[in-house]
C-alpha cells in the first residue's frame, strides 16, 4: 500500500514538471518580434517605450530578456563588437552571419546566450542567463526559445524605412 505522503510528493513533482513544460508566446506589438518563453516565468512590466520584456523563472535562476528597436546610427557589426568585448574570454561559441549573430559561454558560473538580429534599420534580440550547474535542465529551454524567435514579423509595426 502506498503512503499518502508518497502520493502527495509524486503529485507535487508531476505538477511542477508539467508547469515547467508549459510555454507562452511573447509578441512585441511595437517593433514586431516574438518568441516562446517558459510558462512558469514572471514577466516584468514593459518599459515605457515598450521595447521589450524580462521574464524570470519561479526559481529566479533562469532569466530571459528580449528587446528590439530602431538601429539609428548602429549596425550589426557594432552590436557584434560590443557583445564580444563585453563577454571576451568567457565566450565558448560565437557565430556572425549577414543579419544576425549569437554569442554564448560561461561567465562566473553563469551560462549566457545572446542573439541579435538586424534588418533594414531595425533590430531585435534576446539574452538568456542561468546557472551553469543547471545547464542540463536549461539548455533545452535555450534551444526552444532560439528556434521560436521571430525577429521581424509581418505587419504594421514601428520600423525604420529602408
């Protein structure tokens, strides 16, 4: 016979695992980009300029920041150089393409993943951080978010005209 405590523990674990597997979609209605984020995350209030959001897991260990805007005098190369300079020796993976780049690695026990996309005077990006010791748990989250990222949705969004 199974004890009630064991059944309760199993139910709680199953419930938290199911919650972790729920995903929501964030769409920035000002600049027109979207991505999936873990459903157990809490989103901060968007900044006044509505350029993005920050999502923090219930454990406060997994942080996703997403934002976008108009490039102004910037360009992809400038974003790339700033990101590489910021992370420097902690970068374990980097790739630069025509209209996007990714920089990732481990710094001070924390994994980071930063993707920036640029098109026609506009940019959209996301950055993820989480404890390196929990990469087996969170690496699949990064893969799902990266795959879901749509930096330039079609529609009537605020965009630079090229």
